[in-house]
C-alpha cells in the first residue's frame, strides 16, 4: 500500500517510538527521508542512522535519550504537507522555542536548518518544526 505523505509517517513513527521508549525505528528509505534524518543527526536529536541496501532500501534510525530515559525530541511537527505547501523567504522563516528548536527547510541547495538557510540568504519549503 502506498502512502500519501511518507515524511509525515516517518515523523509519526519517530514520535511513537520515543513514547514507547524504543531504541530504533526501521522505515522504507528515500532520499528526502535520509536528508531530514541527516539534519536531525547533525543537530543532535538522533543518535545515528543507517541505510540498508537491498531490493527495498531500509532506513534504520537509532533514537537518542537523556537522563532517566527522556527523549531528546520533545516535539516534532509536520508543517508543509501535500495538500498545503508552506514556503517562506529568508526574512519570514519562523523560530521554534525562541531559537532553541530547529526548523527543517527544503531549499534549492538541499535540506537544511533555519539557521543555515538564513546564513546562505535563501528560503524554501518548511518541512517540520523540531524541539
């Protein structure tokens, strides 16, 4: 069965796995999913990830917790979706938790955080908010 919004399903799988204190999540892989997880890993929200090649590539995400098994990702929210795309220019990129969170943006130069997009003076499609 094909999905209408695979990014949303990935974010929901991460959210659900952290609620149930799982160590890892395995999902079907795609280039946009890998790019988003790479940004989350660089920002310290995910411990590590692996892409297992095969007939159908699998993305294995190792989740990160801090003291007393509390998940590092407090909230992860999908913003732009297939039915309503949300685009912002460099001046109107929002802040999450007054700059403590991260906005993941898909730009012409790849998937990146809001801070990097502002530094490069480019805008794009807002994928999700992470805090």
